[in-house]
C-alpha cells in the first residue's frame, strides 16, 4: 500500500487553476478541431496561418530545418503546402502555436530548455515511429510535442511542491511520475489530460497525453502506444547530465500491438539524432 502524498493538491484547487487558464487563440483551436474534420477548408486555414506573422515565421523555420530535408526551399505557406502537404503544414503550425501558448504558463521550478528538448525529441521520435508503421505521422508529432504539458502547469502553479517532487525523484531513484504521485497525489499525465479537456483537444491526442506512461490502462490506442515509446526513445537520447534518475517502465503489450522490431529502432534514432538540434532551435526560438 502506497503512503499518503506528502503535500497533496486538492482536486478543487487543481480544477480551479486549469479553469483559469487563458483560452487558446482562435486559430489554434480551429487547427485542433480540423484533425476531426472531413470537409476541411484548406485555403481559409492557410490564409489565417499566413496572417499570423510570428506563427508563420516559426512554422517556416521548422519546415526548412534538416528534419524535412528542404534546406530553405520553403518561403511561403503556399510553397509549404505544395512541398509538404497540408497535413504536415497544419501540424507544424499547430506545434508552433502550442509552444507559444504553453510557454506563457511560465517556467518556474522547471528547466524549460530541458523540457522543450525532451518534448521536441519525443515529437520527432513519434513522427518517425508513425512513418515506420505507415500511420499518421503529423498527429503523432503533435501528440509527442505536448505529451508532458502537465509538467509545465504543475511547475508554474505549484513551484514549492514541484521542487519537492524533483528532490523526491532524485533521492528515491524513480521516474518523475512516481515522485509526483508520492508528493502531490496525482501526476503530470493526469493534469495534462485535464488541460486537454479544457482546451478541447481531439480525443486521440488527449488519450495519448493521459496514458502515455501507462498505455495498458484502457483500450488499445495506437497513438498512445506510439507516444509511449517515443517518450522512452527521447529519454534515451537525453544527455546524461540532464537525464532523469530512472527511466519509466516500458509496456511489452504496447510493443506487441505496434508490431515494431528491434531493427526499426536504429534508423529512427539515427534520423532524430542527425536533425534534432536544428529542429529544436527552429521550434523553440
């Protein structure tokens, strides 16, 4: 039986904090909603992305990063749609918008640089896994990028408890999620799911956020399984000095469901390692 949390956060307090979050910009909300739309008005969304100069600039930096192999060939959203396709452009625009929105939560009590490096690494790994499985690579990229967003809220809104979480994790040699539950009685995946509900995320992405640490706690979901393994691969790429003390457990059932082979992992890791630094800079600066 687990001990009681040392400094639990009451559910009412957590709910109030999440309800007080600023609404996502209208364009971001519409980009999220478009994942489930069959009759998508591509030209209208493209015009709206072009009208947001900051978002457009960040999106074009990512599109021209080595990961997409275009090296400066994309100068407008029209170019991007022709070369990459609208689904990829939508994913890049949404990713850039989410980085902006989540960064506004603040970075008290958390190493923002390490957080975003891991998030981008997970996004890139998720995309490569999805490509290997002939799945939706762009949805996987988006889900991977924001899978840990609950950490940002916990660190920003409860900095004292989050400092204790990190100390508990280091002293007990355990994954962050275990330390979170020991200190506050919940974890960043659950909190991320509450944020996803508040911001009306598509169900598949919300599920990947909530269950990426425990993909077997519920019905099988391919996107959730992909993010589960992408998270682990990204942690494996983390420099030793910034890596967590202990890695989270991996699900053998999720591995079997995806049908991945050990030989698939080498090419995925090499692709991500080769292009990670420039892609990370393009997305987070």
